[in-house]
C-alpha cells in the first residue's frame, strides 16, 4: 500500500469525524439528557449543568419503577422466547432449504420474503379482536406469537445463506460412514452451523426488542407491555412535569446493552445482514 | 435404474454422490425436507395469512367493539367510506412523501457511507464501521425520543445551536408545523435505517470487479465516470433490492410519528390511521378495511418494483 499524502490523511480524518458525529450525536444527546436534573431540562444546553442520577433513581426505585421494571422484564422475556422459537424453527427449515432437494423450497423462501414485507399494522386489527376473544390479549404468549412474524422470516433467510457456505464434505463423510441424514445433521453440521445460528439469533432478537406496534396494540397493562410501548406511556412525577428525564434514562438503560452487543459482534452482524442478501 | 440415466444425471447433478438409489433417496429427501421446513412454513402462514384473511372478512361488516351486537354485513361499504374520505388520501399522501424522501436520502447517504467503509484506510475502518452500525442497534422508539428531545422547544439544544440559520431561533416550535414536524420525523427514520441500506450497498460494492475499475482508471476515466460507467451498473441489483426493502419498510412508518406528533399537524400516516381506527376507536370493520388497503398498497409497491424495475428478489436474495 502506497503512503497516503497529507491531504488524503486530512480528508479521512474529516470524513471520520463527520461519520462519528452523524452516528453518535443523537445517542449522546439522549445520554446527556438522562443525567439532567428535572428542574434543568429546559436550559437548552447539550450537556447537563449539574450531572445527576435522579432520573435513574426514578425508574429503578422511584415513582416510575412500577412502569419500567415490569416492562423491562416483559421485553427481555418475550423477545428471548420469540427469538428462541424462531431460530429453532428456522434452523430446521434453513438446513432443508440449503441442503436437501425437495419441491417447495422456493415456495418456503418466497413465503418468508412475503411475510417479512407484511405491514405489521395490518395484522394488529384482527389479532387485537381475536386475542380479546380467546384471552391472549395482554399476555406474553399474545406477543410471542405475532413476534414470530417478525423474527421467523429473517431467520430463515439469514440461516439459509449461512448454511449454503458450510463445507458439506463433512456431512457427506458422515453419511458415507453410515450415519443417517439426521445423525449427520446433528453430529457434523450443528457445530459448524453454530456461529451462523448465533448471529441469526442476535439479529432476530434486535427485531423483537425493537417492536412497538404489537407492543402498544396487544397489551394494556404492565403484565405484558414491553419497554418501547411503556416508554410511550411514561408520565411525569406530577401531572405538571414532563417525563423527559425518566424516559431518557429508561431509553439509555435499554440501549446500552444492545449497543454493546452490536460493538462486540459487529463483524458477525454485518455478515449476517448481508449474507446472500445481494447476489446478482 | 439404468446406467444411462445415472450417467445423464451424473453430468447434471454433480453434488449427489449416491446415484444408485436415486428414487428412494429423493423420496426420503422430500419427506425429510418438509418435515424440517414444514413447521416454520406453517407458523409463518398462521401468523400472517390467517389474520389478513380474518381482516378481509371483518372489513365486510359494520362492526364496532362498543356495540358488538350491532354487527351486520355491509359488503364493500367500509372501503367506500375509507376511500371517499379525504383523511385517507391525506395520510396516503404523507406516507408516500415520507417513503420517497427517506428512501432517496438513504440511498445517497447509505451509498456514501458504503463507499467510506469500502475505501477506508485500514486504521480507521474499524472505528467507521462501528460508528455506522450504532444506529442499527437503537430501538426506533428511542431514536424517536432522542430526535424529539433534541428539537423540542423546551428541552432541545438544536434551536440554540443553529440559531444562526435563517428561520431557526429559540422560539421555533418544530412540532407545531407540518413541514418541520415531517423534517424531524424523517431525520430520525433516516438516521435509524441508513446503516441497513449502507450494509446492503457495501455488499454490492464488494461485487464490483476491481480490475474493471482499475482498467477504467488506467484509461484515464475520472472518478465520476468510473462511478457512472463501471461501479453503478455493476451494483444495479444491490441498489434495487435495497431500495425495495427500504421502501416497503418506510411505507409502514409508525413509531417515529406516534412518539413525536401522534399525527398532529398533518403528519398522520396510514399505519397510524389504521391504529387509531381499530385500537383507538374500536371500529373493527373500518379498521380492517384500512388494514387490507394498506396491505394492498404494499403488494402494489412490490408489483411495481418487480414488473417495472425488474427487481429479481429471489436471485438477489441469494437463491440459486
């Protein structure tokens, strides 16, 4: 690689700073807001005048505790279960699609694609009515089922793309040695496929974690309401107080773990999102 | 099973080692295939096809949850009501506007970011990719609040930072006017979803043959000429897929609007209209009609993309 001219170097530094500002400023802004004193929210500065953890106390031990903590528990539980179910189902389906020759492969992939572009709000009205009649309204199961419409299609596509790149000689070797297709799958393929499955789970979890439409439509209390929906129902300490601080603090709490996951596994996420996404 | 067929199939199908018992094998393969893929297939249909059929069925009735006994068949009357209401057409216009603007900006910004990631000098590549990926991990609702508070007249800093820009001063209430509200809503939407589009475009960039570009450079082509004649034509499929996916996603926009304006000042989008009708006013019949119409709009966008722009989704998404 030839040495860069000083001008190019300066250009790259400028570009990097621009990208950093664009990507991080909104996150930094809500982070800064979350440490502002409720009385100093309207000073109009970016950084707080006095750094305070009042807002965090409010959501963990204070008046917003009963709104935030159950929502956090619901979000984690529902998203994890919806992810697990989707990844298990998708692993089997993607293996079949990548590996076996059977009529209907195309149909399954096309269906997954169709489901992934489905307007979520179109499903909300019928589900809202049905859930109320059969008692699934405002329950975990009542959210896990529709979340599968978000997590399952992308899991199938991502995993099918991953599985196509696995060196299948190992599986064939196992079959030549007398293993059944099922044994070959379990013993030879699963260890190789694990990284792809993990990445898929991560992406599916983000999608479930991000949901808002189902969250506000199919729940009504803290029994099942996930965090994004709960944020929209936050109220201030008194009716004259804006819940800005509490919402910002809660937003930071649910953002930090996900951002850490993104940073830790960025390589896998990038390959997962683009695997076989563009082959044309 | 004759030797001749084995030879013929051996030439065509090279990755099947067991030629001897083809029909047995393929029959068990079909069974295993559906055994493995069937559950996922059935679940996908159950969570989408069934509700949309139910929605279509409900849309034919005058049906509100506040008076469930009053439910009666009205045929396509709900559709007539919706389509002859200016509220629907205004929401349709706003949604289309948001879709067009955000997708256009995102393709340009996303392409710029993809180029940056593609060409970045090694020491900066990690930092850049990390930064670009951060918005992807942020919940849309959180992004909406972050942008809302930044622009809000009481708690925001934008008015203070940019008061030198003509038209912006500390008294500007961004969420009191249609244009400024839509600006912030679209900014949040663009910020949150550009990483996805730039990753798709980055994958497309990686497919452009490097020697082709080099050859053009040796022949004296300018940067712009190389982009236009070599890079972009080779990325057409990637761009088309990215645009279609983002357009379909943008058309469903809901979270940002709900948090920032809740549809005030002419910012009601179609998803919000459907939500308000069904969940807010409990008009299941009318709400179902809007849901079905929204679904048809999405189908329409797909149809236009595939027929007019010849986006081959199946091949582009990696299917052989």
